[in-house]
C-alpha cells in the first residue's frame, strides 16, 4: 500500500458509488480510506479528513481523467 497515493477526497459515501463501478470496470486497483467509518457516522467525515480515494501511482493520470470526466458531466465529485 506504500505505492498508493491520495487522488481525491469525498465527504459522503454516496459520492463514490458511481466512481467505484467505473474504477472496477477499468481494472484500476484502488481503495477508499475512511469509507467504513464515514458510512457508520457521516459526521466523522470532517474529523477524519473525508473519504480518501487511493490509487497506485501508475494509475494516477488515468484516474484524474476519470474524475475530470465525472466532474464535468455528472457533477457528483467535489
């Protein structure tokens, strides 16, 4: 996991639902840090710094492109 870096931060679990599906379809290895705790206690999102999308450093540019596409077309990523 040392080669995984934070690419984006989200406040709510609902913001990552579509993104998970896209990343899996693209075969990109990822994980969301703090996803479980924020799902259980949404008010904890601020305290823990949000839900952090972490991807392998080799996939950063591809994931940034996906995030840009989602942001410009769906307006779900903040």
